């Protein structure tokens, strides 16, 4: 499974699941807040809350060639974080459409919905 073209801003949970299953390396970033992370999170994800994203991004994101998938609860915050990173030279960044909620609904029902 390949990532969507760089011209696309979103990736579906099914595409992310296929990329994970294929073992393709990428960074999975959760831009929800710490209290939401405590409710549920995806294995292998890194927490980078949107509320402090701009302040921590320079230290966290250093390789513009690396593939990055960002998710949140429903996809709005991750879309903002994706646009922010892309505007700073990270073209291989996508927002997971529907967020962790759609992931729970379509990929892994063991992930609690809230």
C-alpha cells in the first residue's frame, strides 16, 4: 500500500491500516490533548497536542522527506496540523479522515469511542 499523492491532504483509516499492515515506515502523530489520549490511542502513535504543536514542532519534525500521518478525534485538528506542517516544507504529511472515531468504527472496534 502506498501513501496518497502529495496533492491530497487526507488519507483514510483503511489506507493507514493497510500501510501499517505492510510495515511501511511512517510517523503516526496524535494531535489530540493528553486527556483524550488517556481515553484511547492507537499503538505506535506519538502524542503531539495541537495546543502546543507550533511550539514543539521544530524539535519533533526534522526530516521533510519522512511520511507523517496525523490524526485527532474527528479530523478537524489533524487537518490544521497537516496544513501547518505542509506550509513549513513537509509535503509528505496527511490528515487521517474521520480521526480515531472513524478508526474505531471501521478498523478496530476495541478502540473506545467517546
